[in-house]
C-alpha cells in the first residue's frame, strides 16, 4: 500500500503525536508499505535538507501555541504529489490545516481517508484568549465538521471513543492505542546518565516527562515534594521536557526551597528518552488531560512503576500494583510514590508485564492499523459500487 500521512506536527517537533506518527511509519514500512509524510515547514529544518518521503508545506506558528505550525498553502501541490505517488490511503493526524488538505486529497483521488483523533481539545481551550472565546460546544462542532465523510477514525483510548461517540461522530471508530518499540526499551546502561545528572546509584528518582504545559499539572508534583522528602529525604524529582510553563515551574521550585531536590533537563532528544525511564524509580504524572498518555506506556515498557491520576484509561491500563497505581487525592499520590521508592523492587510480576507489553507493542499497533486500512478500503469500495454512474 502507498500511504499518505497528513500532519501539522512532525519531527523535529517533540510531542506525543510526532512520536506516534514515527512509530506508525516505522511499523508500516517494516511490513513493506510505502509511507509518505505531508507536513508543515519547521524553522529547525533547513529548506534544502533532504528528508526521505517527507513533503513540507509553507506554514506559520499557530496562534497562542507558537511551537506548533499551521500550513498556509499547498492544497493543490499536495494533491499533485499524492496523485504522482498513487496513494491508496490517506491517514490524517490533525483536525487543522494538513488534516483538511488530506481530506481534499483523498476526496479528489477517490481513496479512503482515515483519521487519528489525538487531542482532547476541551482541555486546551485556555490557550485561546484564556478560554473566553472558544467553548466546549465549539470543539464538538469542529470535530463533527472534520469527521464528516471520513472512512474511519482511530481512537487511541476508550476515553476518546466515548468523547467522539458523545459528540455524535458517525464514522466507524476503532480503538487502537499507540504502541511502543519494545526493543528500544531493553535494559540500557543507566549508570552514566545518573552520573551526568549528579545522582548516586541508589538515589531515589521520581521522573516527570512531558511537555511543560499548564494542563499537565506538574506544579502538583512539585508541591508534593516536601511531604515526600519528609519520608524519603534523599529523593529527587527530575522534570524532563520543555514548554510554556517552564519559568513558572522553576519559580515555584525556588520559592519552595526545593532546588536541591527538583531538577529540570529541558528538552531531551526522542532517541534518548528511554534512558530516563530506565534510570528512574517511579514515573509520576499529575495530568488529568491525557487522551492516551503515551508516556505511561513508555514508562511501563521500561519496567518503571507508574503513579498517575485516575481515569477510565489509566484505571484499565494499571490493573495491578506491579505495573503502577492511580490516585484521586494528593495524599494517596504521596503514599504510593513513597511506597514505590522504598519497596518498588519487591513488587514484580514478569508474566503480567510481558502480557501487557505485548498488547502495547509497536508491532501490535502497526498490525491493527493495517487491518483498519484494509477494512476501510473494502468499505470504501462497497460504498462506491452502490453509487450510480451518470457519466454515460
């Protein structure tokens, strides 16, 4: 199959969406398919640099979210390229510029168009005029408009499925969680990374890894540190990532007198992220805005215990304390973090971990997406066989 992936977000941008797309591309190519990325220009990519099977279209920063891009031209150019590539399927990964271009291409080439709904936009309305202009009803209307006439929709979690169903999306929806390349998470040597970070081999390390955005609620993790330190005096909170909340989080750390126990690495290359998961004793997330939480399954792939906010998705994912736990209150969060720091190595279930990792592997993810493509092609062909031909 020749597959066109249309996305506003792609490397070198760092995000869960970019990681998901790279994983999908790798898996599709591994199984012999041709994958072409249609995406936006990026200030960190020089115009004349060759990127295999990547086509970039002129873009500008997105309003109030300037590290993301919106294409401002390329509709007919993308169509011409896609026609020459003889695409069989279009798979959009955004509801914005490149998503609409992808829908236009699919419609004019008369091929199936599938879409992955990555983002729970109701959690991000504050980015536009502090939430005073856009309301949840606008998200619903925009989602319905984009999902109209799609051949199928990929929901990364049951939470997304429920949301799209409640909105009234009529296209077939299939839950396919983004997978993780398990081979990358085989035990690396983390001693050097600990030395680089100034940690002793036995230093208890709590890892927070995400975009430093306000909706990730990292401030709650920092605020919990004094109570954690009262029970584990040498504990360290390592915050990996970059984003608009960085300065406020650093200020919070300084004002709380926690600079000796809370560190910021800034952005880390995606190819190095797995080392941080392995190095840590506990992965902690205070976010309640995840549609899937790719970082959760990355931490799980590294065998690191997880403490995250409760949700239908996380409650289902973390079915045993040997994998991790969810919490509702700060006190419960602190108790579980401390328990894992002090006794995490005692809670092991290799068989359960192996079964869980098999379900969230990149191989499983890729196979499920390919099956959806094949079903979508068959459905598309059936629906067009029923359409009268008035050309004669």
